[in-house]
């Protein structure tokens, strides 16, 4: 009897705030991948936020008298071709990588979410049109699309968010459209409609909350790809405009002198690998835990 | 089946037309002037005007669109702004290079990835499995360009085993293959890791199924079980993952060609983008789009062949 009341209580009121947070703790304890990935991401986040205070030198200050110095007590990781401190540039580069990845995915979720919901919910001609558009964008790998857009828009932070976001948006759109199509047919949507709710309210109150879990999981998986895309674009000279420090660009700069001073290439590249690894661990962990149905989508760019 | 194939092939020109339109619009409507970029800041207004006329950039965008499209029907992709050579010729000259690199990486990484995945699945939750999983988790996190540089650093600079450049003028097959090793490894590792992980999980899943127990009970050898029953059934997700990730391979080719200074379609595209060479960008992008769409079609056909339960067309 007590059990029945408890479960009834749960149905009526839903999980409490406290219980929801307990759930998060339980998930982290059960899945080492989520725990490791999350802590790694948090460390990067901390470094990015604290960059002005923890970086020993100004990352863009040129000092031609100290160019290409080896790692020493003064410059822990040495200096680059114009005497800028490598460590400081790496620390500030964390900001670029994190901000580009997160904001481009946010942009992709907003764009893709709108397109996906509109296509799935309203159907008909609009669906055909939007799906055609999605298919065209999906006819190119995201990286190739980003290369072209960066070439046209020119280097810079906003162009990069836009270029990477556009590549990711059709993938989110397809996911949201699929979820919308399923949720749309459920009884509670019919019930909501029968008591006179409008489209807008149904979308906001009933459709979107149901798309949330798959979108959050998939976005986390895509974050790793976004870091890779940003690094690749910067490596090709199609990323941030100099002198803003970015890891991919530091790999290019370091590659020119790799034979004699390998530490610029190795450190900048290792950081890219570790950040991508962190997002991948977190994304894979979340996916296996919350939404195993997304498995096949695992490495879709 | 044939009807389905024809329908899909029929969609190809429609998608390509859409792709061409989108790319054309991106290149013409968005800010940025190729002629100014090409001639530089010192060019006189007359020189810029002459060049615009020469490349037909003075005409309205709609006219340019129709003209370019008409040219493509005749198999001409226009002339490069920079080299003035026909785009088709430019692409065809380097296409074999790219195809060889991409195929080498695809084959090597699929075979090695499947082997590693099967090994891991057979020893699931044991040391071999952990080693494969750790390496493949790391493998999907390493950018192609950085791996390429590290391979050059170790195997070219330190050990001196392989050349720095990923292409050679020496005509012998051995020299060609020798130069191809590092680019293939750089491009293939990520793909191999993806395939290994997928193979591991799908083979492990199949090995747990009832029919495998039946086969085992009949006394079939372990080798027969794996080769004939487990692998064949596990092929569908593996083929899917290979198909889904051709995009990774294409993107990786661009980076590998840049790192190893290997002439190819990817390097052509990057150079064209950096020098605002629109006709070359259009040509390479259409080619990449076509390859990408056709690969997806091949993957869908492979499904039907591997799993008779799947009927195409429905």
C-alpha cells in the first residue's frame, strides 16, 4: 500500500528537484566515462575562465629578442617565432577552442531545432522543402562546407561559429524532425489539441521537451567533432584571424620548425587530442546511458 | 531492386543541382570579391574591370548561374581564375592521387579495424579488449593533420624510415607505395578506430545470440562460427558505420594532402578557397558531393545484399 501511494505520488508530482540531482550524482558514479570526461571538460573550462590570471605572459605580446627560446624557468614551454610565450598562448587558446565548439553547437541546435520542428510538425509541402534543403547540405561533409564558408566569410570568430554551425545544423534538424514525427502522434498531443491549445503552445510544451534528451546527447557527441573542425580549419589557415591564439594555428606555426623545436607542435596538438577525448568520453557515456538508440549516429561528423 | 536503384540514381542530378545552386549562391552572393583578392590592393580599377569581363563576373548573377550550368551540361566546369586552365583538366590531373590515398586508407583501416574489433569481441572484458578499446577511443580523438605531423617527426626526422613528402616523382611502384605509407596511416587511424569499435560491439552482440549457441552445439569450429555466422550478421552495422563516416575520410584526405604536400582534390580545394578561385571551388565541391552521395547509395545496396530481410524501395 505504501509502495502504491509512493508511486502514485511520483506520477502526480514528478521527480522532485532533489531527486533529479541525486539522479545526476548516481549517473556520474555509475559511468566512469561520464565522470572522467566531465572532470576533464571542467578543468579546461576552469583554465579558459581563469586565463587572464593564470597565464604568465601576454599571449600576443611580441618580443623579437626572445624568439624560439627553449623551455626554461622563465618560459616554461619556450617561445614561438616572434618571442611569444607558448604556455600563455596555449592557455588563451583554450578559450578559443571551447567557445567556438560550444557556441557553434548552440547555433546548430537553434537552427536545426527550428527547421526540424517546423518540418516534422507541419509536414506537407514545408516538410518536403526543408528536407530537400537538409539533404543538399548533407551532400557535403561538414568540414568541406566549413572550408568554403570560411573562405567566403573570411577568418574570425563569428565566421567560424557560423561555418561550423551550418555544417552541424542539418544533422540536428534530422534528429529533431524524427522525434517530432513520433511525439506528434502521441495521445497527449491529441488531448492538448482537443482542449484547444494552439500549435505554438503544443510545440513548446509538448514536442520540444520530448526532443530534449536526444538533442542534448547528440550535441555532446558533436562537441568533439566541433573541436576537431575548429582545429582543422585553423590548421589550414581558415580559422581565427591572427594574432588570436588558437591551438590549430599553433600546430601550423610549430610545424614549420618542428625538426629543431618540436615542443610547440606537440603541446598544442596534445591539448586538441585531450579536449576532443574529453568531449567524446562525455558524449559516448551520456549516449549509452540516456539514449542507446543513437548508437549508429556515433561518429557522424 | 532495379527500380529502387533507378529512383536513387534519378535523385542524384536533383541533389547535385541543389548543391551546385547552394555553392554558387554562397560564392556569389556573400561578401568577397575574387578579382580584388586575386589582383591585390595595388590593381588599377581598369585591370579589375578587364578581369571581371574576362571571367564573366560583370554579368548579373542570374546570367552567370545559367551560363555556368549550361557549361556543366556540356561537361565544362569553366576555367581557373588563377592558372587559367580548364577546371576539368585540373581536377582530372590530381584525381588519381586522391583516389589512391583514400582507397588505401579505406581498405587498410577497414581490414585492420575489423580484425581488432573481432579480437576484442572474442576476449570481451579481458586485457585484449581493454587495449583495443583504449587505443580506439584515443584514435577517434586525434586530428589527422596532427597525427600526420607526428608521424613525419618520428618516422621521417628521427628514424628516417619514410619520406616527408607524401608523393614521389620516382615512377617505381615501390617508391610510390613507400611514400604513401605515412599519409595512409595518418588518414586511416581515425577510421580504423571507428570500425574497430563498431565491429567489437556488433560481433559481441551476435555472439550472445541463441543461434550461435545452436551452431556451437552442433560442433562447428570456432573459426566457422566467426567467419560464417557472426561476422556476416555483424556486417550490417559495420557497413553502416563505414558508409556514415565517408565524410570523415573525405575531410581527412584534405588535411592529409595538405600535411604531406601531396597534390590531390583536397589540396586543390583548399588552395582554391584560399585564392578565391571560384570555378575550381565549384568543380571540386561538386565532385566531392557526387562521390559522397554515390557512396551512400552503395552502402544502401550493400545492406540489401547482406541482409535479405531488408527490402529497398518501400
